[in-house]
């Protein structure tokens, strides 16, 4: 009597890991680290619980990887824009425009950043090199130095403060979308509102930074 042939289950480690990561991004961004249980993550990812521990070691490990992945996307955008060989005025317009577009298409990034600040950066304190902005700051300082040398900027500025200024000019439209709609009547979900805010931010920054 011929022996039974055992069925082989095809495993796809990359897909399994990706499903866990996607579930972590969605759940952590919606409810924060403390509001999500491991059972919810694996249930949403439709995988066995041991797979989470296999690929990430723990719930903490998955959360840290979620932070790393979403912040890497922003850093890639920043380095790409700052690396463009364009006049300084255009560079500033470009990075503001792309910041606003990134935040619009990545609501999970906005939420995760808000949660991490609400929790006083406890995971970032435990992993101090996780979200370093050193490469971006260095590239922006190069842009500033080049602009001063060309006579395009009035004076050199601290690239760290400039980065915060550029970023915050866009972030409020997304982080405070619902309260802005009630307090000042600006609905950040409307493209026309975002375009108007972007144009004003570009003009104000250019007027303050660039040599006339």
C-alpha cells in the first residue's frame, strides 16, 4: 500500500513579516502602543502568534520596527529633495510641497509621531539612534551654506531650526486637522485649504530667508 504523501504548506516569510508590520502600523497609529494587544496584531495579520516573536522578538520589537519604517520613508523624501541641484528658492518650495503631500498620504506617520510625543519619547529614549536626523540636517546645512555663498540667503542659519520650521509649517494642518476646522474654520481635508496654506508658508519663509 503506497504511503500517504504529506502535503507541503508553502511558507512566505517575507509576506508573513510584511503582514505583521502592516498590522502593527495600522493598529499602533490608531491606538498607540499601550492600546494594542499582541492577539489583535496577529489576528489582523492572520498569522500564528509565534511568528511575531520569531520576526520581531516581542511587541516592543515590532513597535520599534514600525517607527523605523515610517520614519525612513520621510528621510528618503527629505534626502531626495535636498539633493536636487536647484536654486535655493525652488528647493524650499519643493520641500514644503513634498512635506505636505507626504503627511497627506501618510496619516499613520502623523498619528505615530503624536503618540510618541504623548508618551514622552520613551521608545526613542530606549533606542537613541532609531530616528536620528543627522544626515538630513547635514544635507540641509550644505544647502544653506551654498545659498549664502551664492548670495541667495541673507545669512547662515542653524539647519536644525530651519528643519523644524519647514516641517511644522505643514504638520499642523494634519496633526490638528479636526480642531482647526472648529476653531478657525480651516478644513485640512480640503485640497484648496492645503494649497493656500502651502503658498503662504512658501512665501513667508522665502521672504524671511532669502536675499531680496
